[in-house]
């Protein structure tokens, strides 16, 4: 079983990396982009065979290590 975790900054948290990408895009002539937010996507190969159990385990992983829940949100997709 595989899981994908999408981690993004919470609304209201400044995103300096996103601002740098926005500035670079503008310098390259892509001036029609109004904003950029940078996140990360993590793929996990799991030995679990039950989707509910896998989701619970991945959410625990996010809470303990994968995401900084003070400033980041996460979404889990079980495939």
C-alpha cells in the first residue's frame, strides 16, 4: 500500500521560499503569477493492507515527525 502526504504552510504563515520563486518567475517573464506557496509531498510505501489502519499510522507520522503542525497543514491520501 502506498500513501502520499501533502504538506503546506498554514494560511497566514509567511512563505519566503514561495516569495523567492514568485520573484524568479517574474524575472523570467512570467508576470501573470500573483502568488506562490511552496510545500512538500512525501510518498510512503507501507506494509499495511488495511486503508484505515494505514491512514491512522501515517497521520501519527505526520503529527510526530513529517509535519510541523504549528505552522503546517497536511493531507493524507492512501492509494
